C-alpha cells in the first residue's frame, strides 16, 4: 500500500474512532457500555493557527490549530485527559480490565494500547503511537529524574510534541485548568478544577481542627501479602497526610512501594489499616499473625473502594479527590461529615462521565464499614 493510501486509511480509522467516542449515550448504571461526553458549549477554538505551550519543565512546543488527537503517556495522564476531553483520546496506556470496562464506553475500550513511558513496568509502544498519529503526547504526574532529556529524546525520535504537566494532589486544580485550556474544553476543565479546589480546601481546614494528640496512625497495605506499603510524604500517601492522618510508615523506610515484614508492622501497631483492593482484607481477621495488630482485633481495618480506580492512589490522579472525602470521614466522622453516596454519584458523573445510583455508590464502599470482631 502506497503512502497516500495508508494515510487515508489511518485518517478514516481515526475519524470513526473519535466519532464513536463523541457520540456516546447516557449511562444509567455502572455496567452500561455507553457514557456521555462532558457538556461543553460549542465555541470557536482558542487555538487557531500556530501557537505554543510551555510545560511544567519549561519546555516549549509548538502546535498548529486545535488539539483533537491526544496520546497519554501513562495511566495518570489517561485519567485526567479523559475527565476533560474524552473525545480527544486516541489510545490507552493499558488494556482495560473487565472491572474497568463497565465504567467506560465500549468504543473507548477498543482504542489501541500505547503502554506507559514511566514506571517499573514501562512499556511505551512507539510504533503503536506513530500509527495512531497523535498531535501531542501528554504526560501528567510527578517529575522524574532526567525527565527533560527523556521527553526531548522521545519527541525527536517520534517527531511528535511531548509535554509534561506536573501534578501532585494539591496540583490537581492547575492540572485540570491547564488541560481544559490546552484541549479547548475550558468550562469542563474549570468545573473539575473548582471541585478539586473546594474539596482540598475543605479537607485542609477540617484537618487543621484536629488536635495532634487525636490524630490517628494509618497503615496502607498493598499487594497479595498486605506488606507492601508507601511511606510518609510519598506521592501515594498524600491523601492520608491531607486529611490529618499520620502515616505509620516513616519516610526513611523508602520511596514509593516498599516491602516490609510483619515484625516491623507490629512495632508500629497502627490504629487504622487500609488494604488495597485484592490484598488480604478478607482474610486478615482470621490470620493468627495479623490478629496481633490492634487495628485488626478492634475492627478498624478497611478495604479501599475501587472502580474503575483505587480511591487512594492507583493511579495517583483525580480518583484521590473522592478518596479525600472517603478517608476523612472514615478516620474522623465527627469532623468530616458528608453524604458519601451522594458525593460518589456527583464525582463519577463529573470525572468519569458515568451515572451511578446511590445503591451503586454504597456498593463501592461496602468494605469501608467498622467491623466488631
């Protein structure tokens, strides 16, 4: 097939893919296959002709006309871009699991998979990205070592602009404002940014009212043993810090995901234990070793809600904004007072473009209830 025919085939494929995404219907339950795109007034693009953008690393890239085809570089970027402009996404960072698929339109799940550029399981597929012909590759998250060189090299290799938007938990406000402006969805970007700002500000105010001697120590257990964790001050533990909890794992233990032994966990003896989905939540109360922990015997252990993402850190994106409300109320119900079913319905509609019922929302939080063992 000659070059003109290949380009025509690619253009037609992209047009069909984007048309499927932008034409999704309203989803009434979480297992529906369609979901609405965010409401955005039809206005002329703010990006006519040639224009430039300077990213969080100080790198300036140039575009011509509006951006309508975006490739995410990782799961965090994927979630944030989808929240703002789902119709602009032309690929995924990973094949959606069955549990994830029920929250997204079928056409979204069928997009090509690009992989992730960073992380322990980095597997960015350059050939797949080139075939999809994006106008830009967007990375969102925590700044990595040698990132300027890495992204410059990727940009030169592919001939596609690559930008980075730094985003810690409190940066979520500017993340959505930036993406809204970048992708010609300013109203949606501002709505998401305002929601994040209000949630973070409210939590910070509530947490500040909790006396130091009343703050609870919290352990976050992951993987199939429950003995992989994240230390104080780490990106993956930001929600614990923000709501006034004290991460039981000292910062010197290590960065990101670290493995510990039960002896060390017993020495910390946290007041509250949070288990990641698919960890040992279901068996901890019957395990003779885990039963030595006060949080287990007192029933102060919980499984973090999941669907399509873990509410605390997987990925460390906007899912954590809902996690702030959930964890704040879990730890300090006398201070953080929300109707969590209603909050969940609102959040999923705004950020995932999916309509839940209050019963759906309560089902997500089914393992977040005090257990008297």
